[in-house]
C-alpha cells in the first residue's frame, strides 16, 4: 500500500541545496584537486546523456573552463540513441571539445555479448538474434523475505517473457555487462594520459553509498565531485547550472541492456526522491513512522528500505576497498613498505 505524504518536517527540507554556494565550493575543490593535488591540466568526463555526468561536466567547466574539459561519447551496441543525442546537446551547450569512441567492437571481441547471451539462454533457450533483454530485481515493497533477479526478454515479434535467474546465470550476466563500464574507463584513462588530464567520476551519493557502480569501471576515477550530493540535490544543481531541460526531464536509466531499464527496477526499487529521504533519515535515526508519513509509504515498508540500505552497504564495502597489502598494519608511512625477509 502506498500512502500520500501528509506533512513535511524540518529534516525533510534539509535536502534543499544552496546551489550557487555549493557550485562555487565544488568548482574551487575541482581546481585545487586537479591542478595542485593531481598536477593535471584538465578534466575528462564520460558523457552518458544523464543528469549526473551532465552536472559533473558543467561543474568541471565552471572550475577549469570549457577548453580544459574533454567530453567522451562511448556508445555500444545496446546503447539508446537518446543517450548520444542528449550527450551532444550538453556538449554543445557547454562548448566543450568531444571525442566519439564506439566501444561495441571492443566488447564483442572480449566476449561481452556472447557471455551474457549464454547466461540468458540457460533460462530462455530460444534467446538469440533479434531478441532484447534486461534483468530486474523483485520489488522491495512487496515484503518478500528474499529478493531475486529475473531475466526479461522480448522476442523479435514483441512478446515479453520473464523468468527467475539462477544465481550462477545472474552473476554471469552481471560479470559480462561489467565489461562495458570497464572498457569505458579504459578509454577515459587513455585520453587522460594523452592530455595529462584527470578523470572525473560521476556517482551521486545514492550510487556511492549503495554500491551502484562497477569496481574498476565507473567506480574508478581521480576525483568524484558529486559523491556527497543526494540525487535530489543533483537535479537542483543541474537546474542552477543550466543543464538543458531535456536532460533534466530524462528518467534515470542504466542504459546497459537492450531493453529500456530504470534504475529502480534494476537496483534501487524506489524513485530517487523517496530513497534520498529514507537514506537521509536512516543516517539520523529518524523513526520509520515519521519517515513513512513524509515519503508516502507504510512504517513496515520504511523498515524494509532501512534493511535494504544496510544490506547494500555491506555489498558496497568490497566495491570501495582498494587493493589489500600483506604488510604490518601498525601506523607508519604507508608508502614505505618493508619487503619480506
């Protein structure tokens, strides 16, 4: 049951951003981090046509100027044409140079599509050329004790079918599609090395906190200027920075699978404006009943959201971990490693 929100307490208004002040602060941080700490001359940003990469690009231009920001378009065979169109719209608006890198052939050579399709055929043997697919997560609010992923396929005739994915098949689909983010990051660092630029990361707070990124893929970057901003605040920042309205109107999407897929059905299960409030409230110990009245859910559903936040943070721990070293962990200069005798 979804209830209508009935009041807005002071804590719920805390996500309202002083966009001008925050944009100036982030731009100053980018200038310091890129020029002083990283000793780079500019910024590389992968442009997806989405709100996060658009805001990061606009903030980078605010910090470094348009001539010091390179936008990369990296479509592949499953990418929506809308992503490239909106990416060009943003780049033209900002006046930044861009490079188009078609990564489909690289992914095909690495077996990305073949490995993914093998996993899907383990539950849909008929899956083949002309079919489209995606994976979806069972609804958090339905109260299921154990959430599972399912594969959704669409036949060339338009018939849509859905079936639960066994764990092994699910992991293979994810492992195969992770090639996409990792190849894109490889391309970003090629251009960064070529120009002596720094690579900008684009995760917002929800994605960073909840592990909605690929390790050594879109999770890899030299700096992450909006990882402290809730998705709601990213949209506020986008409006202040003048990001084109067509991008601000676009629903958040993974743009990873050939079938259209929202971030909610793939990972978050709630629209970002609700999940932002739940994340903020949980971190401040606000009771479920009070949050439920604001978000428009039941207290029981809020508790399930709280539990899901904790579960995803456990998964995210691995994603955030850097390489582990087998050294004495007593406090010392970490760059001075004592070799084994």
